[in-house]
C-alpha cells in the first residue's frame, strides 16, 4: 500500500485555519491545490442521509464523520471527505490525525466546482489507499456511483444507479442498503 506524501500539509492547514474562510465553506487540499467549496443545502441534505443510514446500521458511536481531514496517498492530499467511516479500532496518531489505512467507506457529494476532483484524483487516491467502498452522489446527474474492490490503484467493481434506486452495499464492510429515493437534485 502506498504511503501518504503529506509533507507540508500541517503547515498549509495551519495557515488556512488563520484565513478568514467564509462560514459554510469547506477547505481541502487535493494534489497540492487548495479548494474552498460552499456547502449548499442539496449537498448537506444528501450527506445527512448517508450519515443517518450509517448510524442506523452501526449506532451513534460509529467512527463516522464529515469534513474531517485525512491525509491520503499521493502528493499533498489532505482530503476532508463528505462522509468517512473508519474501523472501530481506529486511533489518531501523535499529531491528532486519522490514518487513511483505517478508512472503510467514503461518500462524496458532487459540488459543481470540484466534481473533477471527486471523479479523478480523489477516486484514484482512495483506490491506492485501498478504501473498500467509495460512493459518489451526483445531484446534477441524479445518479450514485459505487466503487468497490480496490486493486492496483483502481476500483475493480463499478456500479451506477439513478436516484430513487436502492444502493446495495450488502456484502461490503458497510453492509447496508441505502435508500436514495429522497436524495435532492440540483
């Protein structure tokens, strides 16, 4: 498994925390570039549905969170996934960072300005990190894309379903069926 090349990310994030980032924006670093994205209502409503489904399946104490930094393999990849679920045994390192090796599931909801990141370099980094399940919810397409079975830096299995179709994640570490019938569209 590849190591995260995150040299300098702590300094970048410290600088970003001192900047006057507007309320309702999230900041992450993808391939050494800083992205600030406004969180829209549609985006947040879909994130909440993912969160509820995971918590309904694993309980309120599940290791699941939103917009928390995790450094992933590749050049300066400090991602803040919309939803990340970690192994129950996950622990922060000495600097207080979560380890990508503990990530079991990631869901990203497409934002118009950063969609290319979710479909491109972030998907590649998640595959290299061997994240078992990666789901993209795209409110512009009205579709969810499910990627499983990471191997050799890519996902061997890909499934796409329209909003309104159940997302069957049984047989994966997530082991649930996610309802998408009330996912809002943009």
